């Protein structure tokens, strides 16, 4: 063989079974050196499982990996690091109270017992000078925006000299502008250096714009690899599903009867440090109305949603539902048909070790027909309801007895939606509901939110995805610094003005 190896990474016939479940079946993938390669597939197709095998978190049941055309066994993440493979996750893994420099230094796998911070910082600066991203080394992580944090995550891998960078949905926490900046810079690095990138994303726009090649997984098998220049989003969607994508029947916005349902009056909510995150916020949502709250993450949206869902105390002000004082107790939530889909539902709305069926019954398990006299649970009724919801919301795999924490990210989201959107809904609070969902699921979830609205629910949609708000909302509000700073309607929306308000100008 002459010259340098053509492929940085090859997976050959990789299979992975979890018990009886075949998460991957004979998947082969070749990552050209210096290329930007996208990995696409429906929720549950096996993308995260494949990259976890590459990173040594899982051992494949069958198959081999080649790095620079040499066979390697990757038994643990340490080994992956030694081979120059680094990974960035969807959620941040940085230590919030420490500085950027401290995070980058502490990421080194073999730290001396005593750290010479001065020398380490100098070394770090030299490395960073050679990289196309700049971040303020002295800044505390919790003072950074989501885009900057994601840059630090990527820099962490690059300063560890990784040559193969794996990104699992890295842009879901970023605004489109931040995503473009981050992906553009990484793309430039693949052109200018030896870096090879494998990126999992659900966004066709990112695939078409940045990737050189794309591999599609379908139900644990490789459905094909193609150059991006030789394909289209429609063809990729067809490859993902194994058929032409069927168009969702689109739920029209219907004129609904308006009656004030949810009222927030001068609400103040404190963050974890006791500082006000929501500052005297007043807001009303009528039945049959979707009010969208746009904003850059970290401006109080999370605390607002937590207060509404009873996961955080309110500092001052008051909440009312149907003109009654509302404190988000379990009983009030049930009586008012108040439903909530918080962000990161696995962490905030599930018990990961419990089964899908049990999680689907979390709201109702202590009532008939799921509980019988004496407090005994009626497992048959819980199982039957779970099976019906799993089918209606296409949760995959359709196994009610599986721990919910073993579902793929997108399927956890579907399961929680199934629980929150079944039965009567009078108030619906949703935060980033399409986070991590594949394109078909995004369309489906938006339909369901619209139809809850048409049936009279008062919907508060908190989303970092402005397009989503423009598509769904009847009114759009911008939240910045814990306050609502601007209001408009999607029809009258001026994107520049919205952007300025989001940035706090
Ligand atoms: N630790 C585990 N135990 C059992 N089953 C698992 C485990 N991890 C993943 N699975 C299953 O393997 C399959 C593939 O999951 P994976 O997380 O790889 O999907 P994905 O393509 O990343 O989906 P998403 O787009 O929703 O993130 C799913 O059916 C999932 O339920
Ligand atoms: Mg995944």
C-alpha cells in the first residue's frame, strides 16, 4: 500500500444485540480520512448504539473496527481515546462552576498528581492558537451561551488530539446561527487538516450543507451510503423509511372558542443559586390558543416550565388555571387536566429504571381502573393501556415491560407525549417538544399539538426553534433575562426584530 490510509475508520459487519433485541445487524461503515460523514436514521435505528460501539462503551456482538486500516479492538473509552477518537454528546458534560481552561485541562486522561496550572494554561493557549475556534479561557462555563459551551466540548476533544471526531446530535441545543458557525468551522478543519468527522443529525439541511457523504441506518441495518452531491433530502427520507415518505395529513388551525384558561401574574422564580430566573412575568393563554415563547436558552425558560409543572417553587406572584389558584400539586394537575412535556423528558418526566408501561401510568396508577381497593395495582389494566398507547404513538420497540431508559432518545420523547396527550387536555405546557426527533416524528408531534389546541387546550410552547414557533403559535412572545420583552404574531413577525429582542437589545 502506498501513501497514507484512505479510511480513518471502518466498521465491518457490526452487530449488537441487547438480549433478544437486535439493535445493529451487520452494519458496515467507512469514514474517509479528512471527510465529513453524516449518519442518518429514524429514532431507534441504531445510530447511538453504533457510535457507542466505536467509543468502546458497548462491545459489538460481532464485527471488527479498523483504524487507519489496521484492525483494532476498542474495549473501553480509554482505548478509543488512545486511538485518537473523541466524541461530543447532545448534552453538555462540562463542569459548570469551573472555567473553560480548568475544564480543558481536567479532561486530559493522564493528569499528574499536582497540576502546574500556569504551564498547563500556556500549553493550552498554544494548542488553541492553532485551532479555528476561540473561547474565553477564563470564563466560567455557566456564563457561556449554549453555542459557546458546545464549542468548548468540541475543543476539549480537539485539544486531546483527536483525529476522528464523533458528534451525536451536537446542534440540537444550538440556534441555527450557532449551528452554522460550529459546523462550518469543523467542516473547514476537515478540509485543512487530517480531521475526520462522523456526525449524527436529524436535520437534512445540515447533511446537505456540510456533509461529503452520508450513511443511512434503517432498523439496525445499513440502508446505504451515498455522496451528498448525488442525493436529495427526499431520497434520503425514502432510504430512512424504506419507502416513499407518506405525507402527514396536515391538521388545520381551526377557529376555537377563546376563554382565559392559564394566567400567570407577576411570577418570580428563583434558579438553583437563589437568583431570580423569571422576573415578574405576567401572561395569559386562552383555550384553543398556542402561545409560543421564543428565546435563547438560559433566559429563565427552564425555571418557568419547572414552576408550571410543580418541579420548582415560585418565589412571588401567582398562577391560576380556570380562575382558580394553581400550585401545581398532583391533585390540581389531575383535576385541571394539566399536562406537561418538559425538556429532557428522560430526566425530568420519567423514572428511567421503571418499565415503559409503569412510566405511562405514572399519572394514573393510583386511580381506578389501575389501582384496586387496598392499593393493589391492576397490572393487566396498566399493561393493556400501555400497549394501546405504544401503538398509537409508534413507540419502538413496542415492549411495555422494557425499562424506559433503554429506549432511544426519540422514543422516550414519544412515550412521554403518549402519556401527556392521551385523554382530555385543558392546559398543555411543552418545552422543545421535537428535540431529537426524526423528521417524520417532528411532523407527527406538531400535528398532535395543533389538534390539542383545536380541541380547546391552552398550549404554552417554549421552544428554542423559532421556525417551530412560527409554524404553530397564534401569538409569539420573546423571553430575555427572565422577562417577556416582545410580542407579535407569526403573520406579522419580523425576524430581525425578534432576533434583537432575543439577544436582549
Ligand atoms: N442499553 C440498552 N439496552 C437495551 N436496548 C437498548 C439499549 N440501548 C439501546 N437499545 C435499543 O437499541 C435500539 C437502537 O437504539 P439507539 O439509541 O441506537 O437509536 P438511535 O438511532 O440513536 O435513535 P434516536 O434517534 O432516537 O436517538 C433501540 O431499539 C433501543 O431501544
Ligand atoms: Mg440516539
